[in-house]
């Protein structure tokens, strides 16, 4: 996956700055050159598994309203079969544009082909698909998840610089088969493998939810008495794990160091409070850019195949400073 996107980027894809600020300028103009009719956008969301997802849904709904786009929103409740049904229903309704955030990476070729045959452009939002035929969609807007995993690994390498003792790491993975789970795992592993003192002693899915994060961490704590670090693929699983760590009489952030991804408000609060040590940001505010792309695609304009979200990282001190202005 990462090699493909590297190629796409080299081919001139656009890196847009400031996730919240982009694409808003012509937001109220209603269809750029599409003949004035209101654009209908069918959007299939993953579900409501995390704080990130809630913020993402809000961003999409609000920016559709601002852009004057008629949004048909469908919640897949974490199931690929529901998403495929939703996409087929959008095709049957002949919406102008389809966008979706694929629950998992594989298994989309048939339905994407159906959309292409019906001449309905598709925009991938937030997560990628592994289809070889990239003509099946117009654009993919979202983060570089491999890079996020690498940033998590790089913090760890710095944190333990000069130390020789083994560092026992447990990992809470996102939804099995989802692009952010695959890529955040791969990016992290790629960075820490350079030093054999880093040992991932357990790695299991926590489904991107607090409940599962807590449950799996409880099991980890029972099996492994000497965990040094938790790497969770999102804040919610990290927050669930914090509850398990505290219930086991340990201090999160001190006895067990915690790295997560997302930087939603609850995660940032735990970071500022010393219970998480480092968060790699992943922006959910994709709505304005998505509406902009939908208008362009509908107007038959060329759009970049890859639109990359710009993101940062937060230490505890940086979280304290950023929290008062955090929107989600
Ligand atoms: O990190 C996680 C969510 O696809 C980037 O999905 C998204 C991920 C996000 O449930 O919290």
C-alpha cells in the first residue's frame, strides 16, 4: 500500500495544509460549473466506534450543509456487507457522487466496478482499498497511516535512547483488515526492528473501541507481569486500557508508557494529565476537502488521485498547550 501511495505522491498528488481550513472558500457556492443543480453525495460511514469517527461524521455532515450538498448518509455499523449494500443503493438511486470510508481494505472491486459502469464517480475517504485498478475511484483523501506508525516508533526509540534493557511492548491493533490497523502496525514495526531490545510481546485487536481495548489490556496484564509500553492504534483503545491498568494497581504513563494515535479531546486530556505519553495526530476533519472534491469531480474537473492530510504529534506539554483550542 505505502509504495503505491509514494508513487502517487511522486506523480504530483496534492498535499493540503491545515485539515480544518481547506476547501472552505467556495463552500457555499453550490456546484462548481455543474449546471447549478444541487449535488447529491452518497456517503457510507464505517460506524461509530471511536471519538475520531464521531468527529469525522460531524465534519462531513456539517460541511455538506455548508456546501449546499445533498448528503445521503449511511452508517455501516462496522460491517463491510452493509457498506456494499449502501453503495449499491446509492448506485440504484443514481446519486451524483459516492464517497465511503472502507471498513476493511479488501473486497471492493466488484461494487466499485458497478459504480464505474453506472458512471458514478467514487471518492475514498479516510481509508484506502487494495484494488489494483486505481481507475475504480477518482481520489483518496486521508492520512498516511504507515507514517503515523513510524512516528509512534520514533518516539519510542528516542525515549529509550542509550538504554540497553529489553523493552516489553504490547500492541492494541485496530479493526482486523482495516487500512489504519495494517499500516500503523507495519510503520511501527519497521522503525523499532532496528533495535533488538524492543520486543512486541503481544499484539491483538481491540477493534478501535474503548470496551475492547480495556478487555484485551486486562488479559495482557494477567499474562505479562512486566509490560513496559503500550502502543494502541487509537486513543479510545488506549483510554480503555488505562482503566485496566489502573484497576491492576499500576500507573498509566509511568509504570506503563502509552503511545496512541488520533489526538481526540479525551486522548489529549489523558496526555495532558500524564496518563498517556505521546499521541500521533490523525485528523478526522475531512469534510470540507471532501465536499470540494465532490464538486470538482461532478464538474468533470481533474482531481489529484491522492489528497494527503497534514498532521502533527503531541507530547504531554504540547497537549496542555493545545487542549483549550481543541475542537474535537
Ligand atoms: O484512527 C480510529 C477510527 O480510520 C483513521 O478509525 C480512522 C481510524 C481512527 O476508528 O479511531
